[in-house]
C-alpha cells in the first residue's frame, strides 16, 4: 500500500528560537527542492497569521518563490483561509501563479480564519467575511477561475479560465459534506485535529457527487511524521513538537525549541493528554516503526494520499525524516 500511495508535505515555514524569518523561508525552499528530488507528489504551504513561529502567512507570495526555484513538484495552499480574503483577490493571485507555472499550482481552501478574532478582524477590515459564507465563497471562486460567462461583469485577470484545481480542507464534518456535494478532492487536517477523521471520510465518500473535475472521491489526510534512524532518536527529536503544541495551548511563543531528554516537569498530566490527542495520528520512530504506523493508517482510513508535517528543530533532521518516508516506497 505504501508504494502505491502518494506522499506529500505540508509546510508552515517554522521559525526557530535562535533563527529568524529569513532562515525559515529559505528552509521552506530547500525543503521543497528536497521533496522534489525525493519524488514527493505535492508541497503545500499553510496560511496562519499573528504567530511568531510561523512564516507562511503571505501564502501566495511564498508559493511564487517556491515555484520559481523548483521544476515539477505540485505546489499549493494548505490552505488559503477563505474567510480572510475576497474570492476575486484569491482568483487573481492563484491565476497569476497558474499562468506563470502551468499545471503545477493548486488551491486548498479552508473555512477557519487561521488566527484569533482580533487578527481576523484586522485581515478583513471592513469586509464582512465569515465562515458561514464559505459555500458561497467557494462557488464564487470557482466562477472566477472558470471560463467567462455571457454577461459576466466581473472577471479575474489573471485567473479567468485557468481552472486552478481546488481542494477543500477541514477538521470537522462541514467541509467533508461540501466537498462531496461539489465533487472536489478533500483533505482532512488530522495532523492536528484527528477526532472526526473517520466520520468525515465516510461522510465524504457516502455523499460524493461526480463532477467535471473529479469522477470519484479522493481523500488526503494529514500525518505528523517524526522519523529518524532509530526509535530512540525519533522520540527525542519529537519533543520539539511537544513543546510547540504545549506553547500553543498556553498562548506562548510558537518558535521551535530544541529537543529535550524528557518532558517531565515541562507539562502537567492534563497538558500531556491534550498534546497526545493533538498528535493522535503521529507516526514516531525509526524506519520499521514508521512503516508499520503508516501501513496501519492506510488500512484504517483507505486514504488516497498522505501529507506529512514535521516539526524537528534542526533542518537536517527534518530532511532526514522525509528521506526515511521516501525510502519506504522503494
């Protein structure tokens, strides 16, 4: 199953506590180039705002940088948080990217703001964007990216008739149902919110309606990947991610911290349980453990594709983690 399943990467351009934004963005490019060399299927960038440990907020701009310096790997948003943006602007941005880099650009869409309420308000200013508008916004965006219709007064240039592939993203059941209704591919955010994974997949598959872009359901699921040469090393390196998620829960800095020998004394029992729930889909270990874990996920979910995150502190360790995943397909 592993050999037949495409592997992809979701990148947040993480910022280290002793690094800076420039380092994070250059590492994002180096990782995209590494993924391309390893024959990963796609490389997506996530939109988050007002987070001191995430450098991928200007998602379309970063995708342009990645596309200009890679050759063939598919690049996309994982995702653009549509309530933050006017659909016309998104169509123009991704229409520009798709025109410059044909057949390589994808548009994953989410209905959450990807930020706190104050940041969401700052992003929208006077625009009354809302997650409740998501179905209408998706339809409007598809309209702008399709061929011009008779009497159409507002067009996206670039964007019109680029047919940029659209994915719907979600961590609950809403987007699963909408993706099924519109016949779009669906990506579930199980890398941080795995609770409704099985229910969402079933809902999507049961209600899928074939469309002009997709004949049958296609599901990609997020998997936190913590792979190293040994089980012991992988569990040690994964403590960087534990600390980062703990900081998220506490409202502290999200800049990545070095791994620690033990999390004892750093978290309370209820916090440990919360972090473990957050990472319920994580695969941690050396090559054999990772292979077993990924095969188990595929057997349980029947996912068509896996998209990995990896919050290791040292960039060389992140690269090695994806190398191990790629080796499992050989």
